[in-house]
């Protein structure tokens, strides 16, 4: 038991490492062992349980167990409600598990590397299935998911090479990173209209994705742009899309991209390592983005990303802050330079004075009148004395011949 817990900790860091070695002979008698976390550990047949006053959890399976394993509805008079993390991990000869209707959860990596497992019929009572729960089950050919499921966890069926079809239940709203990656034979995926969030690399390596790519360079799941790695040239994402999955354009050949105002979120590395990308326009002023949104490649240290193109968006937008934070060139699409409070076409001492005057008034209870998208030059969420100071620094810079925009100037500080 302790050895498997230690190995499980190692496997939580390594991705799909080698199978665990064999362990002890199967027990055929019920044995009461030491209490653990207020539960009593019971061994019955090939299974180990933690038994509590109102429920029991499967915590381990003898790695020499084989064939079909039946988990009873009750142990010691209480219902079995959970299969714990790593419980059946690397049990190489278990071909199936009969699950009771009392079960409500299946833990992380619960059936990880069960190489002989061929099917998983999960009762509707199960509400959660942990990450990598069935990952690397090479012979898993069929799965029935429970109707109560709301999230398809990360890597849950990763590298299940013989899985051919999956029906995602109607209550699922989110499919997390790599959930179905490497399912080489997977060609039928039924996705309900309830899904509005799709993680990174969910469908990579599946026949289903190959077929979608044959139809179009962009693969959509409801209102999500889920994958577009084969796209190239200038692209415009259709209006109405609400999110772009992580890694969607990773390593693609696109040269420019326009993201509509309907998009509220772009996932991790959405436009990462696009060597030909020269222009990225994001029309939503409050789009949620990551710090690894875009780059053309990595520097000489093979670690630091660089981007030589331009990023376009609205003054005061989240994408402007991203550009400033990373030292990338930002071009405002609303025609007004940030910091130009009085709209006279120049960012100078009069603008700093206007900010200070309003800041003093606001401190006494007056309502703000300066547009935050113009006045918040340091993008900290406030229009205050620090913005006035930044404007004065920029004004001094322009008086000595500086020609950069205030955004580029502040990014370089």
C-alpha cells in the first residue's frame, strides 16, 4: 500500500511513465488493519477498503488480480461510494470492473495503465471522474459515461488507443486539457450543446480530429474554436465564438489573425510558436488571455519567447497590458493615444495635471470623469497619481527627441 502511494507520487510528476512492478499475492480473507484517517482499512479478496461510519472507499487492488472484478455495493454494512486515487493503477490482468450504483466518484489515476481493461460501464450515480482515471488503458475499447457528469477531466482517457467512440453526457459543460489525446482509433465523438469550454490538445492524435481537419482548417465545438494547427496565411475567426482553446494555433503557419469581440477567453499558448505571425488583432477589450499568448519562437537560450510582429487592440484593453508586460509592439485601433486626456493629440504635462486634479476630487467623493481606458496608462486598474507620474516621465522623454508611443515607452521601463 505504502509503496504504491510513493510510486503514485512519482507518477504525478512524470507523464505516462513505465508500468509498476508486480506486488504481493492476493489476499483471500478479510483482515482488519490499522485505522487510517478515522477509517478502518479492510482487505476483502483482492480489494482494500477504507471503511468509515457512513461509507467505504476502494483504496487498493492487488496487482496480481485478474479477470472481472466486482466492487460490492456495501462493505461492513456501509455503501461503497468511491474508488480512490491509484486504486487499480497498473493492475495488468484486470479485464473489467463491475461498478455498484452506490458509487459517486472515481479518483485520479484510478485505473491508470490497466492494460487488459476492455470496457468501462460507469453508473449514472458517479458525479466525478478524476484526471488520468483511465489513461494509458491500451485495450479499452468501449466506455459508457454517467449522465450526472459535468466535467470531462484532464487526460482522463489519454492514450486509450483502441477507444473508437465516446458519447459525452448532456450535462458536461467543460472538457479539460488532453482528455482524449492519443486515442488513435477514436473517430466518433458525440458532443452535447452544453459544452462551452474545451481545453488544450483534447482531440490531438484522434481520427475524429483528422476528419474535421479534412473538412476545414478550423475545428469548432459549439461556440469554441478547439483546434486550428493546420491553418496558414491570414485568418479571421468567425463572430459568435466565445473562446479559443489553448494551443489552437500552436506551430501553425498563420501570418495574421483577427479575433472577434465575442471571444472572451484565449487559452494557454493560443498563438504560440507561430513563426510567420506578424499581426494579431483582438477586438474584445476585456478578453482573458495568458502570459504565453503569442510568440514567433524562442531566443538563443531556447527558453525566452520573442515576438516581432504587432498586437492590435483597444486602448486600455487586456491585450494592451499583455503587450506592455512583454515588451511587444501595441497599436491602438480606436485612434486615440493612451494618456491624451484632453484629446489635443499630444501626451504632455496638461494631461498629467488633469489626472491629478480628478484624482484629488475623487478622493473627496466626486465621481470620476476620465475614461479609464485612456487615463490608466500603467494598466493597474486605477487612474491616479502613478499615471500622472508616468505621463510626466513620457513627456520628458518626448522633449528630448523620443518618438516611441507611451505604451512602448512604458513597456521598456
